[in-house]
C-alpha cells in the first residue's frame, strides 16, 4: 500500500510539474464522507442529542461514530485504476476527518467508476501495521482476528421493553468463527456509471439506518453490546452494510 | 528578486538581534529517547516546532521543576505535588497548596506526554499544550499562589537562572513563556516504556506470569474487562486514549470535568482516561482520588457503576452495575495491571532533584 501511495504521489508530483497548458486539463478530486439517517443529514451536533428510530422501533441516540474507509480507487473509461487514497479513519465528532482526500490531481480523462473498501481488505488489515490507527486505539483484539475495527458505533436506546436508556456498542471488524478461525468481514463498494471529467467532489454517504434494517431487522434489545466476538452478529452487520453506502458527485 | 528579498530579511533579523536576545544562538539539540515498543507501534512524539528539545532546555526545565521560587512564598515546587517516587503524582488524595488550601482533584501522574496527540492536558483538558499546562499551577491560588510577573522577577534576581536561560534560549531575559517551555522540555523526557509487560511484548516470554497473561486477556475481552477501548492495548502501549469519558462514578456531579471547559452539558462528568502505567506508585485513583487501592478500582468496574445521563456507552454493564468479574479474574486483572509498572522510571536519576 505504501508503495502504491508513493507511486501516486510521484505521479501527482510529475503532473503538478507539467506545463501550464497541461495543467488546464488536470482534474481535481476531493472525497468527503457524510452521514445520514434515511436521508436526514447527521453531524456532530446530533451526537447525544438527536433521537432516531430504527427499523425495529427502538429509539436510539448516537454518542460516538468512527469508521474506516480505505482503498478509494477511480477507474477511467479505459479501465485504468488510480488509487486516490489509502485509508481514512472518519470520526463524526471531528470535522477534520470528514474529508477523505482533498484536491487530489488525476490525469485528464473521463472516470466512470469509483470503488472503496469499508474497513480494510484482507491484504491491508495487518495487525498493528498503522501507527496512526494504533495511536487512535483503533485495533481489533488479536483474539478476534486482530487488525483493526471497521466501525465503532456507540450510543443508547430505549424500547417498550427497556424504558431506561441502555447502551449499545455496534462494533464491526473481522468475524471470529472459533478459536483461531476467522472470516474476512470488509465490504467493497463499487459505484459505476459515473462520468467524471472535470473537478469534482465525491461524497461517500453512509446511511446509518441501513445498519439496522436490511436484510436483517436489528433488534437492539437482543443485540446491543458484546458483539465483537459474536460471529452471527458480525455477519449480519456485513449483510446490512451492503446497502449502507452510496456515492454522489458534486461540483 | 528572490535573492534580494532574502538579503533584506537576513539583514532585518541581524539588526534585531542583541546580546540579550541572540536570535542566532542555538542550544544543543537532543532527541527524545523513544522506547522500542513505541517506535514499533506509535506515531513519533509530538514536539512543538517552537520549542525543540535541547540539552540546555531540558537541564533548565528539570531545575525549574524542582524550584520552590516559582511559588508565592518560595516553599513549593512542581515536584512537591508530582513526586518521582509516585510516578510524579501525589500520594495524597488532594494536594495542599502554599496557603494550606486543598485542591479538588488528584494530581495527574507525569510521563509519556509527548505522545498526547489530542493536546488536551489536565483531567478536564483545559490546557491545549504542555507549555500551557505549566502556566496554570503557578498562579492557581490553591496551589503555588504566585503571579507570573513575581515568579519571573524572582528568578531573574538570582545569580544562576539568567545564565541558564541564556544557555537554553539565547537570552538572559526570563519570561513566563520561556519558563514553561523549559519545564515542558524536561517533562517530555519523562518517558516510561520499559515495564515487564513491555519486555514481554518485545519478545521476553518469561517477563510475566500466567496470571498476568490471563489478566491481559480479561483486559482485552469485550465481554469481561473491555478495558482496551479507553485504555490502550498491546497495540497502543500508551495504555490510554487521552480522551474524555464518564466512567460511571456518580449519578450527579459536583465536579463536571470536561463540561466545565466546553460548556456543553453532554460533557459533564467526563474526565481524561489516565494511562495505566505505573499504577503501583500512583494511588489513590480516579480524578478525585476516591479509590485508595487498585482493588477498589476493579470493584468499581465490576460492581459499582452508577448511571448518569452522560455515562459512556462503553460502560455496557451499567444495568447490572458492572462486568461482574469473578474474584479470580479480578486478581489476574490486577496482576496484569501491575505488570505495567516500571521501577526504573521512578528512580531514574535523570528525573531527580538537581538543586
């Protein structure tokens, strides 16, 4: 990954050193991450304050949301791929983390697809490999397969059977099948049919409601905490995560 | 044109220099000694660009750390509440200032502060740099109860300090900014990264016991200790996230902690997660030192959690009052936590009183 990043940086450097005529056709790409609940934008000001109702009817508040996006790749009309970012730990409480990559210069052309990984794929999910993520205590315990968290969604909920707020820790990462046996749990998201040929902001949207909705209606009364080592819960998170992300283009 | 500008700027800098404020002076640079495990796992230490580590700066900072002249009546130094044998905290629940006034929080232990990337110091995070942190106690009326102008004048009037500041910063004119820069440089050298558990993580399988290993597994088990979300891990050997949490101590708050700084009621009851290193020397525990022993701390998380509106959702067993650890698990967890202590840190001669 580091080597690829280096290659990208070198390419960017070479492009930026080109003549003024060439610069006119370079494309600036920025990637931002935004969050919503079935279309209603969620920002840091919603943390601990706004109530959301999930598919199963629980009323929940979000206290903390951090998640990992990696391997953002643009594909041009010839099928060439350009990786425009390695990884980003997004923290809803920290606006500085919501921009995945800013003003990345890519060669001129038409880009028809973008893909990214929610979490780390198997190749990149190397235990203790990333000092910034270690320092952020983003690791996934070795006993559960190691590597890193993909998401940490913490909050409280109430329901007709739990009228006092109870905590939930919707934490996602490698799924542990049994002692020493693990299953990859990342999600690759592909958005095709795009047409990017000029400076563009790419918005990777996360609809948090989907984590609780489809295909598995999530019952927080049953699945609320202690989910990291729960194989079935981890797999259901992966299944629900398939429809969580969408990509929008802006100016 | 550019060259002409450089000449102009250089000329301007030269014309501003003087024997008392020699901008050309450079003290002797010195690197932070980064423990092997930190080097393997963590980001490099954060050293402010306007306060690089120097031999002379660290030497001066150490002398100032132990200097009672910083206090209003010349009787109390930083080190009087941050004792080396206690990993630079106070064994008293609340420290006593020069007037006899008693504080309301337990003094924080001091080590590994160059790895506080959140740059929020004190239990409530009110200081945004180590230099800013050092400004506070001198003028705090229940601590050193001095004024900075008076403290600076006192140091300036001594025979030794003007020359030491000249050696450290190229000027003999003492300011509060330079005092705190020097103290911060010294504090950044106070590094603890060689406990028995560090040695284990570096490959010495005999460094810890089976009980301590089991305790570590409890620490890392989300369904038992689940300590790692806030207190680091084998991957984050700072053993803290340097972030603020309400860990279920009280149902209401006499001391609102972070909320008193941000003004946000949602931050009430939140205090910075302390590092778990050197717990053998840092009793009493919690921001207000309410627990005299490590057993009391573990019992709190096992059976003593109290609900309040801002309690962290990571206190997942709040409905049951805690994680309900077995007595055997408690003993192993305690053994593991104590394996993070480093006797060589508290006795390090580089950190002792030079005066």
